[in-house]
C-alpha cells in the first residue's frame, strides 16, 4: 500500500501511523531563527485535527478506532 500524501503545509512531513480511514503525520517546520516547531496532524476525512503534543495526538488517533 502506498502512503497517502502529506497534508498541505510547509516544512518536513513524516508519516507516523496510518489506517485505511486515517493517517497521523508529524510536521517539522523551521521558524527561520534556528528553531523547529513540531505539530502532529491527523487526517480523518473530512476532518483534519492538529495537536502540539504527540501523546495527545496518538490518543485521539487510537480513539478514532473505537468510533
């Protein structure tokens, strides 16, 4: 199975987990001053959920499995 494309947005995208109906991505975006901001994005069409904390994002990703 081919990985789905990353969501739109700048920075480096890494696919962390995927299921048939959703994917969890990590976005690392430099701020221009040597720092990198990391976000975690769940694509669960038609929703896109964004988190600053991996544990929170992963918990939601797993919770979506129960719905």
